[in-house]
C-alpha cells in the first residue's frame, strides 16, 4: 500500500485511536472489549510512555496504532531492570494480515532502542508474536511471582540479543491495566460509543487456553 506513514500520537488522535481499538478487539478475547477503556486511561498513568505511542496512517486516516508502558524485571538479588511492554497494538480489521502490525512493532522497537530499552515482554497469543522475535518466557528464565511457573502467554523479546544473561528474573508488569477491573466504569465508557453486539467467538476460548496454561520443565 502506498501513502503509509507512522508518526507519534497527538491529543487530536485520542478518539480515533480509542474507536480503532474498540473495533479491533471487539469480541476477540471476551464478549465485547475493554481495551479501548484501557487506552483511554493508560495515557493518564505514570507508566505510560508517550514517546512510543505511534499511529499508522493510510492516506491520512489512522488504521493502526501501538502503545507502551514501563515494566520491570527483578533478579534474585532484588535488583530491578526497567523494560517495556507494548499493547494494545491494533490494526483496523480490513487491513489485518498485511504485515502492518509488524511494521508498527519494528518502528517502535527502533525508537525504543534509541531510548535505551533492551527488553520487551508481552502477555498474549504466541501465534501473534513468535514470528516477531518473541520466545517463551521459559527460554529466558522469566516468570511471575510463582517460581518455576512459566505462563504460555508470557512472551519475551530481547531488543538487544543476549541482554538477559540466564539468571532468574521475576516479571513485574505495570498497574496501568488495573483500571479494567472496574466493570461499571468500562461499561459506562463503552456506552459513549455506538452500540455493538457482544457475542462468543472461538478466539476467546483459544486465548483462555493460552492464558491459563504454563510451560513446564
């Protein structure tokens, strides 16, 4: 496609990005979606990184975006390392499966490296990320609080190869997504958008399996 550009998000883009996020995630991981509310609230959170909030435009219209928050890794000695976690990453449904998500990831990774970041960790469907350089958290010895538990959906990408040296790391995500636990607030925000039907989709069961399973030794 010609006339594709990637640029930083500005305040005038907020509503369009929230609409895009709602459309891209509706009924994918649950009936309905809360990712657009997360985007709305994320921008006010101290872990949000506006320098890595990019929009993808086609002929001047936003068809994709990516956003980041800070996260951390802590080793066995309690030493913390600041890292990144991106999400949501969205592409307008009619433009999906055309490597536009890859374009956003690679562009933002380049910007992140220039800022000094060398690791990105995401919790998501492995099928969406392994072709982008992500590997199982087990291969990088990264887990949540429970030692020796390696969630299938916890995926690690070294922006600088070899930067994780094999020691045990505990992943500490941002609290930015905690806002979505307020169901009433999510529903009130969603009510400001045109009505959409909430339905069950097979992708919801697929993500449930990934998000509730672990890789074992």
